[in-house]
C-alpha cells in the first residue's frame, strides 16, 4: 500500500524524542493505511463487479467470424502465465451468463469488449468522428485512397490508422475487414439514441476524447459495453454506474486520485453522480491532469494506460496493472 511505502521514507523531525516520534509515525501510518485501504475497496472491490449483461455466445461468434483469432490471443497470454479459464469459456461456450470484472481479469475483459466494440455494426462507427476526423492521416496503403470508389471508402481506410483499429492485431485478416461489419447485437432506435447520448459524456484519462470517438482500445471497449447494456435494457443510471466501475478497474490510479481529491474537498465518492465523474472535467486527460496537480502525489500502485493488445497484463503485487492501449 502507498501508506506503507511512504512510511518507509519517514524523516524524523529534529528535536523529537525517538519514542514519541515512533509512536506518532505508527499512528499516522495506521490511520492513512486504513483510509487508503477502505477507499481502494470502495472503488476497486476485491470481489469484482458483475456486469449486468448476458454474454451468451458473443465470444464464440467473434472467434467464428474471425474478429478474434483464438490462437493469436492464446499465444499472447501464454507469455503471461496463460489465459484465465473464465476468459476461455467466454470465447468457446454458447451459454455464458454475466461477466464479473476484477482487478485480475480487467485486461482480458478489456480485450473482449474491444473486439466487440470494433466489430459490432453501429452508426457511431460508420458516421461518427472515426470516419469524419480529418487528422487521421493516410492509410498505410495510400494507393487505396486514390483507388477508392467513394469518399466513405476512403474515410474507412483512414479510420484504420487509429489505435482502436490498427492496434487490433489479433483478428483474422485486416482488422478493418471486421469494422462495424458483424451484427452481434441489434439496437432499437431508442437504445441507439441512449448509447450515443451516454457515449458523448464518458471520457477516459488516456486521451481527451469521449467514447463517441473511440480511437483507442478503452474507448472502443466502452462503446461495446454500452451497446451490450442498452441492447439488454439496462437503465441509463445503471449504465453510468457500471461504466465508472469498469473505467476504475482500467485506470485504478486515476480514480483513486480523483477520490482523494474529492475527499480532500469534503465530498464522499458515493455522494457524487457517476455521470459527473465520467465527464470531461474529471475523466478526460486534461481534466484528470488538472485534478492530479491539486493532489499530493503518492507512489503508483499500478502501471497505467497503454493502447495495445498486450495492455492489462497481470503483474506481481503490490504493483497494479493499469490498462494500456494494446491487446
């Protein structure tokens, strides 16, 4: 715990009797450790958080459709001690229930949701910033743009430059051949409107974009989770609540720092709306940077934020892994 690390660097005040100093140190250390531990358990419950959706055969269908090359994914996790048995079940079985996310499996669930968000057919991917953003640059094969038969085809090629698209390296074939292609779930007009509304108000601290612009793995995974929840009738308030819990597992140090900032200002974590915390003022890169500058730094307990398939790998405690932007 950070309190223990800080205690190890304790400097006695000059003139303080050793016995008194030791007692004060122990009391201060114990109090800080209890507060930090309670805060961590509140934000990152050790028992995990059950996502209010049935996974059913979605993983199996993604493997069958080539969105996920199971052998490639298994090879990646072989270098980390092996894929979780529950994750294999989510990719191989047809009758899966809800998913419980924990600190240990958050990276693997991130990858499953990333694949789902990338592949599931949705207007946000086809008509939103992923297609209209002018700064995406040319695709790796720039000749494709010249040969494109339509502006949309050219935009689709450029959309392959983002971390959430080009970074998905474990598909069968080009990841863009799966981009918004597979009808894994179908949303009603009202459900789609809800996803669009919520996605515009959920940010992640690895960048300044909302989920409506899912240019990194966290954004694409969160978009997938929102689609899943909406398709299964989860309420707006519950969607925000779950989104905050999930973001917290992906960016633990970020949300522990935000919680400390709130506590320093007399605000309890449970008393503020998840929608507020997930907004630009707190959860975007710029919003979090402002908050971080106002909070006394603590030793990091988790590595934080990359954008590849190899992000989110488990590490030995006490270091806690924070989601990256890769598989």
